C-alpha cells in the first residue's frame, strides 16, 4: 500500500468516528465539485480541528481569509453562538457565489458574511468599520501574502486571539530557504515574523492526510 493511500485510509477512519459530515457539509462538497472549484478545502478532521479551536477560544467572532466554497467557513461558523459573526474574504466572485449558497443551506447566513475582493483591499475597509476584535483568524488564501495577512490579523484582534495559517508546509518546501516560489517565500516570511514578533507566541505542526503532506501554524496574540 502506498503511503498516501494509508493517509487516506486513516483520514477516512478519523472522519467516520470523529468528524462525520452531515448533509449540509456533504452538499457543500458536492456543489463545490460541481462548480469545478479547486479541491483544496480543509479535510473533515481539519475542519473539526478549526471548530474545536474556535470553541476553545470561546470565539464569538471569526475572520477567515480565503472562503473557496465555504467548507471551512461552515465548520468555523458552527462553533459560534447565534449572535456570533464570521467575516470571510474571497477574491473570486464565482467561489463566493458557491460559498454563499452552501452557507445559506447550512442555515448560517445570519452569522456569516462573505466579502468579495482581494483581501488586501477588503482588510483596510473592514478595519475602517472598527469591528469588535476577532477572537480567531483563519488565514487560507494566496500564500504569497501570508505576512501581510498575519499583520492584518494582529491589527484586527485582541490579547488572547488565535491566528491560524493553513498550508505552511506544502510537501516540505517551506524548509527550502533558496526557494524562489512566491508561496514558499510568503509562508517563510510569515513564520519568521510570528517567531520574532513581540506580540505573538506561535508554533507550526506538520500534517499528513488525504490532502497530502502539509501543516498549520498557530499563533496566540499576547498583548
Ligand atoms: N478556506 C477554504 C479554502 C480556501 S482556498 C476551505 O478550507 O474550505 C483559497 C481561496 O483563497 C480561493 O478561493 C481563492 O480564490 C482565494 N484567494 C486567492 N487570492 C485571494 C486574495 N488575494 N484575496 C482573497 N481571497 C483570495
Ligand atoms: C492550495 C490552497 C489551499 O488553501 C490549500 O489548503 C491547499 C492548496 C493551493 O492553492 O494550491
Ligand atoms: Mg488551505
């Protein structure tokens, strides 16, 4: 059996027992596939991890950068109280449209707001509205801008907020200091920024699973 087949099997086993998808999540996957969105949403066990982390945070407000079809959005929004708020930023109007339908089907349209546009345009607009600080920020968009997204996450959060960055390993490419790939460079700069920032305490964890070999960075806002 190949290593990746084994990773799939283990993810299927964990999904069955720990992170089963209900009809709304299954439908979100189905409609994202039907609309030919890229197959890069978090896995069910990863979605459940985001959900648990949001609950552990006691989160009332979540900021997500990179919506795609709203799969991670649904896992996160389900951790929020009925009067909670999740703002998700998405560049592609087509992705946002699919996501908006998936989110509404899951009954989360009162909590979730999908904003279309480049996140680096949407973030200053959001900041101008002086929103309540976000308790959790999930960064999962264009990886080359990860350092900017970490800076914005800091501006829009409070002491105790949690910042999560997806896809920080990318098959191990993150360790290649000489890489000229903009996603690797962006992620390396973000990791190093987290490491030396006086207001952040962070770590990163490598993962395997049905999405291959990748990982998350987590950072707690200190002050
Ligand atoms: N969080 C989703 C996956 C997001 S995939 C999930 O796990 O279910 C990354 C998304 O970021 C894509 O939909 C892509 O269109 C979007 N994106 C890429 N560049 C962006 C930008 N500059 N601003 C906002 N979103 C962007
Ligand atoms: C890609 C983006 C993601 O958010 C992800 O989880 C995996 C891959 C990508 O753009 O390749
Ligand atoms: Mg991702």
